[in-house]
C-alpha cells in the first residue's frame, strides 16, 4: 500500500524515539500495532462484504437468466403440445371419416332431402 524503504523506516523510528522518548516508545508501538491490525481486519471485512454482495448479485442475474430460459422452454413445449394435439385431431377426424361407409347411390334416393 505504502512504499516504505528500510532507510525511511529507520528515519521514522529515530524521530519517534526522539519525540516520544524511550520510556513510552514500546507502549506506543504496541498501540500502533493493535490499531494497524484493527484497520487491516476492517479493510478485509469490507472487501469480503463487497465480494459477497457481488457474488449475490451474480447469482441473482443467473437466476433471472435461468427463469427466462425455463419460461422460453415452457412456451416452446406448449406450442409443440398444441401442434401435436391439432395433428391428432386431424388424424382422428380422418379416421372417423374413413370409418363411415358411403351410401350407395340407390340408397341415397330412398332418403330425399327435400
């Protein structure tokens, strides 16, 4: 995150030793270490939350896409079913028409339609 070389770190430690003093420097260093650890945990928690939200959003998009695909498949299946039902009705009506015997012309005269 920050580019701190060894020479810069030595300068920071010398200034801290002069400003804070040798008695309080270990306590200040420990406190800074604890604060640094808390900051890192907080940043890692935020990163994890962001990653979790992104994955949840990804799953929502995937779910919507799958729902659309299922809806399209259902519509296609309904269309195929309707087409098959129409064809079955046509075949059934053709069979019924073939099963009905046609009356010979002599018998047709017996039943005038007047």
